[in-house]
């Protein structure tokens, strides 16, 4: 882990050399959710290839660059593309960007993802406010030598998703007329989608939505003292008794159609953080 921390600090130094903007809020954009970048008044764009230790995204729709600018008047940094365990990266590599964004001074992380919906009363295109998660990746980004520079060895995860930020999101969604569900996210390794039996298992364990990301980044952010807001966009329905084949093309299309609601909600939350 120490080597990845050194890379994260080096990446933060590269960003400081490129721009004087110091972000207060970091945003991770998931599959098909890049539209928010159009609302950011960008001051600097840095390809991941130019940042020490940053992996290269291999997933369709993940552009692979860091954007720094302002959103609703607040200084932000946005990851246009993230990394996953199924791409062959270990969780220290997956979470290295979060470490770097924390080193830049961002104290709030807004993380988004595309997910499968297992709640029978929810629909494709619905936004879900994350209240908790299940780490079923059989791994943890904190495994390895401890490094006091990044936070406690045993961070508390009794409330990984900040209650005040969730209240802000609920209030903003109500005002904007956006349907916002709230539930539990299960992180699985992927990249194959789940079987009917696996969806039944996940539902029995208490999960409402399922995906292949987010949880490692949240764990790293909490360890680093960041407040976290998690938002999922349901792109396909995972109901075992009515399961239909899914494809990445359909998932991206559904995410793209619903993305404007996510953009409006995140922008409103960021604006309220500055109030």
C-alpha cells in the first residue's frame, strides 16, 4: 500500500503544477454518467496517462481524464472514468485516485455508478441514494501495511454514507421533482452479470441494487476522513422471476437517458454545500 500512497501524492503534485484550483469536492462519474462534465466550468484537463500511478480505464464510456474547475460556483475535481477489480487492477490501484483527490484537499466525495435494480418496486432509470453497502468483492483496499498518512488502520464504517449529505440530496430531489430511492448497494467482482440464484441471494442479504464498483472507493475515502455521498442509477432490472438478457449497450443507453436527472441532482447538492 505504501507504494500506491507515494504514487497518489506524486499525482497530486502533478495536478498542483497544472492548476491553481484547489478542489473542495471530488466527483467520480460511473458508466454512462459523464454528462455532468458539461456543467463544470473546466480550468484544467489532465489525462490519467500523465498522472503517476493512475491505471488506464478499459471500460466503454470511461474517458480517462481528470477535470478541475467549478460547479455551481464550488471548486471541484471530477474523475471522468474509474477503475474496477474486474479490469485486473488490485484495490490499491482502484482507490489510488481517491487518495490523490484527498491529498489535493477534497473533503467531500460524490460517487456515482450504474447498477442493477433488485427492488421489485423500483424501475430502470430511477436514482438511488446509497444508505449502506455490502462488500462482496472478497477483498479490501486497506489490506497491506498500515500508513498513518492516510488515516486509521481500522476505520469505522458504521455510517459510510454521510447523513447530512443524504439529507441534502433528499431535499434537493424533492425540490427538483426527481424520484430518489434509498437503499443498500452490493459490490460484486464481475464482470459477468449475476444468475437468477445470485440475485435471490443478494436480495436475501439485504441489497437493493448491485454493481461492480464504488465500495472500495468509499472505504478509502472514509479512511481518509472524507464525507461521502453515493448515488446509483438503475440501468437494468434484476428480478429473478422476470429476468431479461442485459447488454452493455442497453445499460449505457439507459444511463444516458436518465443522466440529466443525476446531473441536476448533483449540481443542486453541490450548490447547497456552498450555502
